[in-house]
C-alpha cells in the first residue's frame, strides 16, 4: 500500500472511530459556536476548531460544570484588554502603545485579556494565586495570530531560573490561547496548592498552543481540576521526562481533546494520579478514602486517583517510548482517538499500587483506532485491578511497515490482561486485525483459537478478528467476553 504518511493506510479504519461517543459522556452538551471574546479594545477571533465539549452552565458527567468561561462561553466579554509586545514599554491601552509582559501580569485582575502582539518573546512568565481569575471573570492570555492564521506569539523560554514559559502556581481560571512555546523545562505548567481536593487548582484552559524542545513536558499539570487542553500540539520532547501532555497528581474533571503529540521520549500522553507520591509519601494508606475516594464525594479525599476525564479526538503517534498511560483513571471516557506506532507498548490502563480501588476502572474506551508495528509488545493493556471497563467499537491493528508498504503482522500482541482483570471487563464489537493475544484472560485467548483453528463464528467475543496466524476470519457472535 502506498502512503504519504503510514497512518493514511488506516484512515478508512479510523472512520470506525469517528462516529462520536458523546451519548456515553453523561451530560456533555454541544453549544452553538460563537465568535471568540469581545473586549474594550475590540473583538478577537479564537481559532478553536470545534465547539467546546460542554457549554456554560451545562452538565459534565453528572456535575455542574466549573470550566473556564473563556472555553465554555463564546459570547463572554472581557472587562479590560491590555496589549503587550516583546519590547513594550507603553501603557498597554492600545496596540500602538503596548506594555511589557511582566508589568501587565503584575497588574492583571479578573476579567482581563492580555493580547500578546505577534513577535518573538524571551522569558518566563508566572501568575500566582493572588492574581488568578474567577468562574465568572477569567484571565486570558491571548496570542494574536498572524494574518494567515498561524501562531504569531512565540515564547522562547528562559534558560535560567524556573525555565517554565508559563507557570500558573495555584492560579485559578486562567486561559492560555494561541502560543508557540519553545524550550525550557516546561512549556505550560499549571499546579494547585496541595494534594487535598480542596487545595486543587480550578478552571485552567490551554487552547491552540504548540510546545516543542522542552526538557520535560510541553504541557504539565498537577492537582488541577476542571482543566481543559484542546487543539494543542507537542513534539520533540527532551530526556528529562518527555511526555507530550502530562496530567498528574489526582487531577479530576479534565478534558483533553483534539490534540496531537509525536516524537516524545516518554509516554506521549499520560494521566497519572501518582498515589505513591500523593498518598504514601504523605503518610496516607492507599485504603484510606483520603486516597481513593471518588471525586465529588469528599471535600478533601481522592488524591490517589483521577476521575471524570474526557480524552477525545486526539492523535497520539510515533512516541519514541510507550503509548498513552492511564494510571488510576476512573469513571472516564476515552473515545475517538488514534493511538499509533509507539516504539514500545501501546495504551495501558493500570495502576502503580495493589489497592483494588485505585485501578483504572469504570471507564468507557470506545471508537478508538490502535495501531502497532512493534512485535510482541502489547497494543492495549488492562492490568492491576482495572475492572468494570467497557471496551467497545474499537479497531486494533498489528502491522509491518517497509517503506510505503504496509502488511499484516502475525507477531503483534493485541491485548494484555492479568489475573486481577480476568472476566472483569466487557469487550464488545471490537475489530482485532492481525496479530495475536498475549492476554492471560482465557476468554480472549478463545477468540484467537476459534479464528485460527477453524475460522467459524462460534467464539464468545462479539468482536471480529483478522488473524495473521490463521488466515482471515470474521467471527461475530452473540455476546461479549468478560
């Protein structure tokens, strides 16, 4: 098969993962698109490619939304607009008299939009808890686009000190829209005051940004609730950590949507509640509700898991290490994504402790395309007491690539489970194309045996498989395996 990029081979299969999973996302509402924001200095069009996942005042997975108003309300109007430029020294009241970035941030207050005029900025910028926004009046850092629509504001991160292009230190309700972030340790770092739920940051939105050349993560959060990252790209990440997008330390109610990552040294996308750090290192037992409570059920508990995450429409590919990690992620929706061509294993749903309540459980994993060209490395893993997940309508493919030629691979390991997840999840209407199962789940092994041995429609999986080890088999049946 010919290709300009090897993923084009699978675009037709990807259509199976593009129908939409919003009906499963319990309360997400699609508002009508608007025109961006309006401020005292005029209107500025946001370059967001699609309507937000939920609208202002709507419901999100059963909860009243608390996202950044700049994201949810396209009709929001800023109270004040300040203009800045790389060499600004003016009042900031107009684009003809732009201020410097540092002075504008020092004076920022809720309801302010700071417009970064096109140019090359050099520095590291911070907003702290005393200068954050509110649910009704966020703060917006807006990178003005070039006339052709490309990103106009380029931030070259400082080479000394914090080395964080933008650092949001316990600052709530800040939106960052439309920047190229170059170098440093982090591109954007957004963290809360502490691990307890009532100390988490709230309402940060990162939209249409590009991060590359960071020593660690272009986009990093810790204990940050009601966070959105949408329309962003991360690539060429350094050796210090090297995730493209990393959502950590028990963050809840997050949206990661329509992003792209590639050429990352570590996992391209990672949600890791990190209970070793947030619970054990703080003297909390994993079995304590302060560690494992579901978000929204305790004013302070739940620091060891991430609940109610939406991961939708992303393109995570060509990692130099493993694919996405979902560690202690619960009650979440992962749908309509492409997970493709990791250098090691693919997407994993697991945990880092032995506490059953901290497994990646009660998730919907639907309508995704998974592709691997690595032999004997699992494409999808469900491990470590990760139970009660619904894995349905996905396409999982093992291939070999040779230049412009793509062929089926019998040596791709499509699924890995362990003793704690046998019969504990539902697999329904998935397409398993080539490869084999390395899973310890006996039922999943029967799918392979049924296809490869006799190619008859008598397996227990309501899925089909084209087996590289036994010819081609289409084997629908009447019920799912667990």
